């Protein structure tokens, strides 16, 4: 798993460098995080290790960006969502794909990358491949997130989970039906080799949203709480209740409140540097 490079000795394309992802680039560009904290440091040979690195990066981002939280309850929710994402990783990662085959994947692919002849309506080019790398097969095997032209987390935020799915699923069905036709025309009948089968499964088991939440770290909280939490853990009374059940008083999370105090101190310092009174402070649960 990594970025492609040209081997000057053999003249072949090889996976030679750590993956350059859109998220890592944006964390450096917009959040000011140091390069060494955001970029995967190696070429990965297993999907498990790579997913772990992405989830770790989300925790690093939460900790290092001073204004990554709004208040104490928000901090607890973000702390909890990241830990629950880590606990779910092995549930969503197919063992058969752990060590390959890895697939070429474009991290920021969307319809804006596609050039179409306005007369014939034929695709003539696909551009902007800079954030492409060899990735876990589940990335390319998930239903694409760009079918509604807006990013899923923005639609979930505006419409809620059900409103988003009501819009997304019919578009997904159109894509899958066309993909199935193309697979049949190409003589691909083995269900194990049909991409449409894998994409349908990613909708049913919600793995599409898990892998999207791994890749798009700035949207992990909304994607997790709206599209994954109740599917994985059952109906909840509230997000606050889920936070309480999983991280309050649980021995492995004894450091949670220390983390909340740390973040609230960072937020106070952030507002002081801006010359503003943020009116924030640590709140007991």
C-alpha cells in the first residue's frame, strides 16, 4: 500500500513510497499539523496496519489541533467515536484482503475529474490523479461516495441519516445496474470477481461508510454517529448515553477526562491568542 513510482533501473512502475492521501495533505495545508504527524511513514504490506495508521492519525489530529473541539461534551463524543472506530476495524476488514491484492485508488476522485464531450456525451478523459495510490481493496470495492455530487457528511449534516440514504440509495442502484450490465457484456459471471457484488455488500454491511470515515478524517464523527453507531451497537437513547456506556468508568478509558481537560485548555489558549473570550471551560460530565 503506497504511492507509485518509476524504478529507473528496471523502467517499471512500483509501489515505492508511502501513500500520499488527500486527508494528510489537507491536515498540513489547512490545520498546520507537522508533516511527520500526518503522513504515513512507510509502504504498508497489510490493510490492517494501514487502517490502523489512518485511525491513529485521526486521534493525533484531534489532540494537536487546538480548536478541534467546541466544548467538553463535544470532546467526549469525538474521543469516543475514535476509540469505537478502532474497536470496529477488524469487523469491517475482510481477512482475505489483508495482504492484497491492493488496488489503484484515487483519494479525491469525483465527477469533477471526468471530462465529457458535450456533443457525444462520451467520456474523453479522467484527470487529477495526484492523490492516487495502491490501497486496500475495500476502498475501490465500496460504493462510490460521490454519486450525489456533494460529500456524504455534508448531506447527512443537512438532511440527517434517513434523508441522506433516501437520496443516495436510488443513485447507487442506477450505478450498480449499469455496472452489472457491463460485467455481463464482458463475460464476468463469477460473483467473486464482480465489482457490483462487492459494492452491494458494502451498502448492506455499512463497510462503505466505515472506510469513508477512515479516509475522510475530518468527517469521521458525523459519519460514525449517523451511519455506523446504531448499526453496529444497536439503538441508543442519545449520543451522550453511548459515550457514557462505553468510556465513562471503563478502566481502559481512565485517561479520558485528562484528555478533555487538555483540550479545553488548548481551546482557551486558542481564543486568548485571537483576543477573544470564548467563554469555554472544563465541564463535568
